[in-house]
C-alpha cells in the first residue's frame, strides 16, 4: 500500500511540474494546485473575456506597457490566437506591442472539452495559446505577426526554449477568413529567411478555453518568473507620436467626454473662472489632453495667476502645443491647442512670471486630465516623471 501511495504522489508531482517546466525554475514559481477550472468559451467567439490589466511591480524587469496610456475603440477590436511555447512569456510580450488592447492565456485546438492545465500536460492535444485583441487603428495584423516571430522560432517543432511537447507547438489560429492571406504572406516571407522548413500550424480556431486564473498575467504578478523569450523587440518599438495620440471619431468623443469637455475641446468653448476642476489644484503630477492623453503641462510650471483658470508658465515640451491667431472677441489673442489631438486648450498671454518665461498659458480644466506622480508609471508616463521631480 505504501508503495502505491508513493507512486501516486510521484505521478502527481510529475504532472504538476510537467507543463512550463524549465531549467532553473524556483519552487514557488510552480503552481501546485488549480485555483479554478478553465472556462469554456464559445467556438470562435470570446468577446467579453478580458484578463485584468496589471501593472508590473516597481523595479520589474519587464518593459513598460505603452498601451496603458491609449484610448481604444472597443467596438472595432480584432483578434488573433497565437501559440509559441509557454504562454506566460508570450502573453506579457504580446500585451506590450503597441495597439494591443488585451491578452489572455488559454488552451486552443485540442481533442477534449474544458481542459485543465493537467489535462493539457497529460496529452489533450491543446496548444498553450494567447488570445490577442488589438485595435487596427494602431497596429496591423502583419506587424503583430512580425513581432511574434521576433521571439518564436518558426522552425522548431513542438518546442520553444526549454519547453518540449505538443502543447508547446507554434501556431496561428484565426477566426476571420480575411486574415488568412495576411498570415500566409508573413509565413512566405519568413520562409525566405530560414534554411529549415517552417513548422508553424496555421488553422482556423476550433475552440479556445481560457486557462486557470493563476496563469493569467503570470509575469505581471511574478516578474522574475521563468520566461523563454526576450523583450528586446518591445523596447525597440518605434511608435510615432501621431499614432500614439489618435483622436477618436466624433460619436466616440461624445460618449467619452462630458458636455463641457466636448464644448471646450471641440467647439472652442470656455468654462467659468473659479468654477472648474483644476484652477486651485496643487497635487504633483502632469496634465494631459483629456481627448488623446498627450502630455501637456507639469505641476512644476503651474502657478496661481489669479485668473480662476489653471495657469502654467511653460508646457512640458513645445512640440505638444500649437498656437493660432484668435480674433473671435474682436481683439487679437493667441489660441493654444494640443498638437496631435487638436483640442482647444485656452490661450497664452505675455503676463506670466517674469522670472520664468514671462508667459501665462491659461487653460480650461475641461481640456485636461490630471495624472498623479505616483500613477505616472502605471499610466505609461514614466518618461515624463523628470518634468515633475528632478531625477
């Protein structure tokens, strides 16, 4: 009896360590129990299943996520399913490609329904897969696939990194037939750069079951956990400011803005003095365009002008502000607008602090959104912290 018990325990331990097994994994990085069973998702339809958006801990080795500062058109998101070895690293990597709205980890195109983690380890035929939802106004499928193959070896059969087995095969699973020509073109181009044959599985999505909760955002919660990929390609992303700060369509704007925010930013309106959100606001942080999120002013440059509106003696960077002549009140004034969002902000005058720039950027609170200093990393503004506090 004791032998049977020991044998059973050994089998359980082997299964627990089988999936995502790698060299050098610490004991606390291996989940030994299932927190919840996989939830079946409708075949080819996973709308509404969104993983939580987590922010890496301070001093995390993971790169910043540029998508935290974006506004997404959730009505027009597209999707693709990608298998490339252990989904922990692939999920964290794909989530940081500019324009990606959400990524979850799960099990795709296997032989059984409702698989658990241990079913997949035991040979259910599923591939560890990530479901990527992205905004095509920011990023195209071709770019996503090119970035995917920066970290996945398309010639390696049933193996990526230290992970071996059918569940670690590489694959692209689509739900829209119109994506197939794009996928095939990327694979064809890829083949010209390798001597060995491409072994990436390209198929329609048969089914996708979201993995247990402890697998979701695994590296966000365990930033020093095992990852078989490098993030160099993410850090080398080149995203134009114009792409980064896009303006939603008018219908979306009316839904996302209050009446006064819309009136000010889109119709050159003016809010009441001393009766607006930020005129007497003194917290440390930055003020960004309420429409696009582009950074505009720092709390360091904010001062009390006595006007009743937020006043600054300089913008964070001149490139984020444009000026135009305004004769609407039968007197010449200089209007200021956000460079990429083209939102009306207010006006600039030459009666500002003479010991600084001598200028007063008089801005409507309704054109701004405040990001507190302690939230700047989480919202993708870490590079601008130097404008609030000296580094």
